[in-house]
């Protein structure tokens, strides 16, 4: 059984930084895309950033220049470095991965940015 485990959320003041991690474990033969989504209260889940198997990276316009996604294939782990955080970044952040041709989601980690 494949599992995604996230860590690194928390409370930070505006302008601060946080780093999220997401590790995949289980019977893994291939990982295509790994990425991060977020969902704020009353809003739909939205893409934050993703990285493909060939290292192509996409960012949401709202985070470009502030967030950096990276991937360690040896550890089956994806990271999200979040700098210059804004109150509007407050949300539950979910890790997503396409593993063995199936989509998996993490349990979510809360990120709260105070003004």
C-alpha cells in the first residue's frame, strides 16, 4: 500500500518562511508527478506547484517567485520551500503524487500566516 506523509506546516507571521516535506512509501515502481495543492476555507483546492519525472516544474501565478518546489527521487520525497508568506497563503496544503499510474494524496498539513 502506498502512503504519502506530509510534515512542516505551522503558524508563521507574514513575511516568514516554512518548508513542507512529503515522503512516499510502500510498493513504489514509478513516480510521475509530485506536487502540492492547497485549499483555503470556502474555496476549491488549487494547484500550488508540481514537478514531473523529467524535472519540469509548474507554479501557480500567485506563488511564483516566492515558493520553490524540489524533489529527491532517491528518497521519494518532494519539498515546498515557502518564503515571503502572505496571509492569503493560509490553507491546508496537500501533497499529491502519481505513483504506479495511480493518484495519491497526503492527509494535509495546515499552514497559517498571521498578519
